[in-house]
C-alpha cells in the first residue's frame, strides 16, 4: 500500500473511534433558536399573506376608483341640471 492510502485509512480509523463529548447547552441557546425559528415562520406567513391578498387589494382600489368617478359624474350632472 502506498503511504497516502495508509494515512487515509488511519484518518478513517481515528474518526470512527471518536465518541461524542457530552456538553451542556444553556437556556440562552434554546431561546435564540426558538426566536430565530419564530421569525422565519412569521416571515413566511407574511409573504404568503401578501401574495394572497394582492389581488384583493387591487380589486378594492378599482371599486373605490369606480365609486369616486361615479360620484363625481353624478355631482357634475346635478350641477348641469340646476
């Protein structure tokens, strides 16, 4: 075997024999993860809501413009009649 193959095999053996180290994760890290998760979820829901309500807003603006134009033509008609 070549020297490189022996080194690669030795690295794999060492990596396989490593055991995980027990570590304490404090409540601050959990709160940070929870806050990040909630902000990502809120962003997704707001984006979906914006996409869903976009046509509704456009429809409401069109109705308002039609009402204003209809009210303006009625006012002009009453002025011309009087």
